[in-house]
């Protein structure tokens, strides 16, 4: 529809120019100016309509990942987030002033560190959350539904998301924009994420199926990801083959299986350590018995990536995708 509208405008200009050509150059110039003004007016009307479409119309009713239905009479004035990914998303929408509480693990952006702490991401401090008196509490993949139900039973209005794909994550950001009347800001964030994704897809598009590198990723000591989760999808988007894709979800590793699968590249969260010994994850990987026979280790293809970029399903995840793709195909992804 937009294309035909543009064509019809320029067809009008052409018709006017042709019809008065005999009247001389002055008439032609005037007709062209008139047509151009018409086109400019159409663009202004379009931009105004798009801006209007990006304003939330309240009351707004929407469901979360648990099927719970929420009705917002207006944009929330006080927000709590007990998920680092959701906190990053909300800050990306410019909601610094509305955020009155975050989880103990929320450290990005820097302003999040100064917000009142609400406890853990799996079981927040109930008193702190109630005391924040927020209009809405956002939580993510780390909180189980039992904990969500317990908080709801206490009268806390908690909105849970459970993203499995990059598309899910972008959809969640869109929803946050709708709830908070920050749809224009959400669109900017999503457009940037899509551009990041597309740049990776373009860079690796010529990698043949039989040339795709086998990838093993360890985001926490002894833990990797199988199919059905966004981190596995990132490997696929980067044209890698996840050696753990024969299992489902977030799983503890079988060391013998990893040796047998012989990955070409091993990725790890570069800030991860053993909780008890404090030993860095890279040292753990390199020190495992028999792993020195894995191609990735023999060829020095054990590469650290910012763990927050890889594991937080928020606006910076596509930056993690780019970092991952560079690690797998350094000659293709710049």
C-alpha cells in the first residue's frame, strides 16, 4: 500500500509536467514544485500517523508467560525488576526514574547498581518487594512459577517472561514498551538488535553445511546448553553446530561426550569461576582429563566471551551473538 501511494504521487508529478510542457520551463518548474509539496505533505502525514500508532492506548490488557492477565490503566510509575535481563531492557527504554528496585545481581547499566536491592533472582526478599510498593514487578527465566505464585498470593503484581528464542526476547522488549508507553524507544532497541543479527547472518551466509564448525559452550563450570534455548539458537545463527544439541535445555555436561564430539571451538563465559575454589572456568576446561585431545584445545580455540552478553536475554544479547560469531569465524565476522 505504501509503495503504490508513493508511485501515484510521482505519477501525478509526471503527468503535470508533460501536460504543460508546451507552456515553457516556468510552468514545468511550478508543476514540479507543486508535486513535490504534495509528496512532502504525504510523508508528514505518514510520520504523524506512525508516531501516533506508537503511543499506548490505555487501558491495556496483556498476558504474561504464565497466562496471567494484567490490565494497566496507565503507564506504571513505580517498577521493580528482579531479573538482570529485564532490568537491562527497562533501562534501555529510558525508565531509570520509574525503576525503584532491582535484584542483587543487577549490575548493568551502572545506574542499576545504585537502585534498592530486592534479593535474589529466584526468590526475592518478599518484604523488600512489598515495601517498594511497585505498580508492577518484572521477572524472567530464573524464577520458577512456584515462586511467582507465592509472590502473587502475597498480593504482588508480578509479570513473568520465559524467552526461548531471540524473537521472544525482542517481543518481550516490545511488550515492555507497550506497558510503559515507551513503544518508540522499544522499536529503536529492537531495530538495533535486528541489525546486529542480520550483520552476522550476512557474514556467515556462505559457510557450507559440511564446513560449519562444531561448537561447545560452557557458561558456568560444568554446565552447557542443549536445544530449545536462546543460547543454542545463537550458535545456529552464527553458523555453528552445537555439540550438545542432542539434549534439551540447560544441562550439566558429560565430559566423555564432549571429548567424543570433538568440537572445533570451545566458548566459555570469561568471568565464570568455580564457586568453591574460585578457579577460573578456562583453567577448569583446560585441566580436564582427556580434553587435551579435543581439536579446539589442540588448536588453541578456547575463547572467552562476556558471560552477561551470552546469558542475559535482553537488549545486549545480539552483541553476544556478534562476539560469538567472531570467535567461531574470525575471518568472516569483523
